[in-house]
């Protein structure tokens, strides 16, 4: 078995679902074109070709940005215990290990949270940093008692937490360490076992709004794989409200993305003196060929594009937050950081130029009370998935699982936060939209993974043409 992040493992071992049967099981077709997504996408107002065209422009820019010091270092706690069961074992394979950074490895601006280039930037940034205690107290009457002030701070922290879709690591924990993502890439580790089945089963069966009476197609833990069961499943899925259907498609899209990573970073050659990773066409076909997967492959690829649109819309919407003069990508290299901010803004403006963005206003648009309850249910389901990441036995899988889930959680926060991204003059700090450095690093790296998948899909299409 092979892997990348736990998703890589789980989503490859556990065939997953989508929502649109674009190719009939009985239909025969050219190998290359069978694995392409074409035309308009379900629940969207754009076509796959337009997405491919934009991604061809975005992909190289995003990859360049992610190599920079600001985005390559991610702080994570890989030692948190699993909150759901106690029998999870840790992988002992060499490729499952993660090597954390030494403090001396980190750029000065990341190592020191208080580092700023200028007095002006330091002053403005402090007003924008919601986690600073001084700013919180500045929003309340200074004549209040210390006990009352602390109560206000606790309330504000609670208000901030209700805006999050993920279980966030405590960065101050002694177990939280910085990891260099470029030195710990997402790829094959050899991790496999029953534990992966348990984790993925928990993600899908308990957190994707699916009744226990409905079995997913190709569920290895289920008693059967009949066509009638597949039809029953998709009838049920199409009957879901758009919010719950979008949740399912989002998880399925992430599944597809990591399966493509797996197929593109497969261990092809392993000896004592050399190891080679590359594209494995057989693995790709097993996951996406419409005949091998009984029509599942095209559904999966459709959901990849759905997730791409979701994340692209978040990048477009969050642009004003990054355009502020106070916002800098602090690492300690002022010239390089300025250049990287310009590249970031170039990427976000390119994302904004997309003509047919996903419209998040179509979600949670019903009666206020019902919409609020549904949104909270949506948030708690996704937050629960983020907690499952701490049950992963492979540390490299856990790293990339936590990173991509936090990135997707940040996307959801951007799209559905009640706080105004466009306004910096609300009544108080707690009313302002805010992203931590962790959020920002996860957001861009998560989009980088999705962008890579769309890019690699084109590569596999070309490879399939040459094999027939």
C-alpha cells in the first residue's frame, strides 16, 4: 500500500463517492478521454475547461509561493492522543517519520512572534491581532475589575472559537513543533492496516450526514457492492439539501485530490542506493477508470473540481484581508517578504478574476433559525473530522491530514464567517475577521494540493494517450 497523508491512505484504500454519473458503466470510451471532466459541473455555474485554463496560470505561481520560508514552516502537534479510541498504534516505517525543525532552522520572523520591521507596522498589526491580550482589554472599560476583564476575554475567545470549523492545535503546547513541509513531502510511506479502515469509516459513516441504513458503493466494510445498492445510495444523496450534499462533495473532492497525489507520487523503484517516485498509471486507472470503478471515477473527478471552486472562491473573498498595508509575511528578510506578498496578491487577484465563482450565498439561505442550526451542524461535523486526524498512526500522514483539513476549515471560515472581511472599522476587535499565521499557511498549502491535483490530472490524461 502507499500513501501520502492519512487521506492519501484512507482515500486510496476506501473507494469513495461523488454525486454525478457522467459516464455509464456500460459505456466504452477512449482511455484518455474517459478520465477527463468536461462541460458544466453540478451545483455550479462554470465548466471544467475554464477551471483547467485558470489553474494552468495559477499552478506555477502557487508552487513558487509555497517554497518560500513563510509558507514552508507549519507548527503542529503530532503527539495529541486520539480522542475517540485508545487502540491506535503508531507506524514504525522510516517514511512515516516526521523530522521537526530545530529553533535555529527557523527564520527570525517566524521564531519570534513579536518581530516586526517598522514601528508603524508593529502598531497597526497589534490592532489586527485578535489574540493579543492588550487589544482585547482595550475593547472594554478599564475601570472593570480584573475578574470581569478576564470574563470578557473568555467570552471573546469563545466567540472566536465559534467561527472556526477545525479543532486547532495549541501552539503554546510544548508538544507543538515546527515542521519544514519541503523536507517532509506528502508521498508514499508504506503505511497500511486495519487502523486506516477504522479512521476512514469514522469520517464517512459518522460525519457525512448519511443514515446508517444507506450503504456507500464500494465500501469494503459493507456486506455487498450491488448495483441496486449503488442506485439507492445516489438516490438518497441527490435528495439531500444542497448544504449537506456540498459537505459530502467537499470530502469526496479531498479524497479524489489525495488519490491523484498518491498516483503521481508512487514509489516506483526502491533499492538500498536509490528510490524513485513517479506517475503510476495503473494506480490512477484503478481509482478513476469508469469501468473498473463501475462509474465512480467520473463522479470523483467532478467532486475534485467542486472542491477547487470552493477553495478558489475563498481566495477571492479573502483578498481585502491581505491587501492591508499592515499585513506582511514576516520572516526576517524584508525584501523577500515584500516580494512574496506581491506574489500572494497576484495569486489572489488572479483567483478573483475567475468569471464563474461558486456562490456561497446559495448555502444556509433559508429561514434564519433553520439556517443557523444547519450551519452549526455543518461546522461541528467538519470539526469532528479535524479531531479524527489525531487518530492517525502514521506521523507524516497525520501531518498532511491535519494541514489539509485546517486549510479546508479556513476556507469554510472565510466563506461563512459572520465577521466582515471587507471592514476594518467595526465596533471592536472581536467583530473583525482574523486569520492566524497557521490559518494562512494551511489555506495556501491546501489550495496548492488541490491545484496540483488538477494539474496532475492533465498529466495523466497525456500519459494515457501515449499508452494506447
